[in-house]
C-alpha cells in the first residue's frame, strides 16, 4: 500500500472533516494530492477517475469545506469477497487535523466491516512505521490478530522498490446492527384492569311442591 499519513500541522483553525463516498469527478483533485505528496506512486488522472466509478463504494474521501484533504482507495477481493484490501491512502497536512489518516482508515475499514468484511489487508514496507502503527491499533481495538508475509518480492516490482509485505487483520467480528443499538421507545403502560361489574344473583329454581290432599273433614264442609 502506498500511503502518506503526514502529521505536520500548522497552528490554524481546525475543522471537523467530513467523510464521503468519492465520485468520478473527484479523481482530478485526488490525483493532484498524490502528485504533491512525496513517496506516493503517481498514477494517471484517468486511473483515479475510473477507480471512483467502479470502486467508489470501497473508497473514501475526507473533506473540509468541500475541499478534499484526504483519500483512501480500496476494494473487496473478487476471490475473497469477505476481504477488504486497502491499496493507497494519503492526507494533506495543510489543514492540521490530528490523526486524520488514522480516522480515515478506520472509517473506511469499519464501513466495509458493517457490510460483511471479516478481514482487512494492506501491503506495507517495513520502514513505514506510521501505517504499521495504524494497522496494529485498528486490530487491537477490534480484538483481532495481524498476520504478515511477503506478498510481492522487490525483484518483481522494479529497481529500487521494496518488498511488499502483506498485513492481514482478522477475523473481525461482524459489526453490530446500528438499528439494534438504537434506544427502544418505552413500552406504553397497559391500562389497569377494572374489576368486573357485579352481576345480579341468578335465581335458583324452586323444588316442585307435592299436591295438597284435602282431608275428609274439608270435603264434608265443602259439600
């Protein structure tokens, strides 16, 4: 991964950066940032314009007052869709935003983690202490391991190029659902049950009475 996480900040008024998904028209400004950043591999303008058409969802920009002050290029590996590979990132020191490169990396990686990525990869030279610190810090915060191995030896990449050492972070736990973390509305209290209204007593049927027999004396009196 080619990266520049400059921290030389001028004592200017610091503003909060806004992270957003890049658009193809942002490719020119990103190309200019790469051109003006020492140590980065400069690709063509067309490269960045095309990248932000096809891999915008895996990349991220940092802006201040709509000015691009940082960027990150990444993609999900076709053969391993659960792996997010970070390829190039840089920030401008002009605005003096502390740890902007760290925040940009974490925001991009966490966005992919929310979309199912379980591994984050980047190739870094052994001399790039700044980005190595970022990778280890990210892994530590998420209780993940970091494994490293030489991915591409320097002999494959031309004279003066260093070995590209792959650093693989993971496995990462799936990010919690933001909706599940939202506070629940308090349940409405059910109205208290009213005691049932008293019912009138049910009349009990009376037992049939035997017929009254008239005595002989009563018969004589009525005769």
